[in-house]
């Protein structure tokens, strides 16, 4: 079980790391292989193509990335995933701190006679 001091220290570490995340994106970066059919009727493989997928207005959108842009987008997506991990951990720490706090003695609505 964590003490309130440990929770506060970890919370401070998370907030410092969050402050350092500037360029973040939602989505994912994957590699796509395409199998078109040639003039001779045979399938062949092209690729891999770097594909960036994300949701906008409830719909998934994807676009191919040029090689020069792919690594930058990949870093931004990884930073977005790290942001989500840190905010979830921050929420968990906040809930743990609530459980460690002292609960004031609430007055009963109906006193004992």
C-alpha cells in the first residue's frame, strides 16, 4: 500500500513528464502491403507503405505517409499513447489518495436515544 507522500511524489513526476509532451497525436501508424493484379492476371505485392490511421467525427480516416514524414508522425503517436498512460495513472493515484484520506465523523441524521 502506498503512503500519501509516495502518491504525491509520483503525481509530481507524472505532471512533470506531461509538461514535456508537446507534440501528441491520436491514432496509430502501421505498415500496409498491397496486392494488386497485374496485366497478366497474377497478383503481386507492393509495399510496405506507412499508413497513419485516426478517428475524426466518429469515422476512421487513414492516409499514407511519405518516408520523410513517417518517423515524425510515429513519434507523435507514441507520445499520444504515453499521454494516455500517464493520465490513467494520474487518475489511479487520485483515487488511491481518496482512499487514504481521513474521513470526517459525519453526524447521524437520527441521533441515538
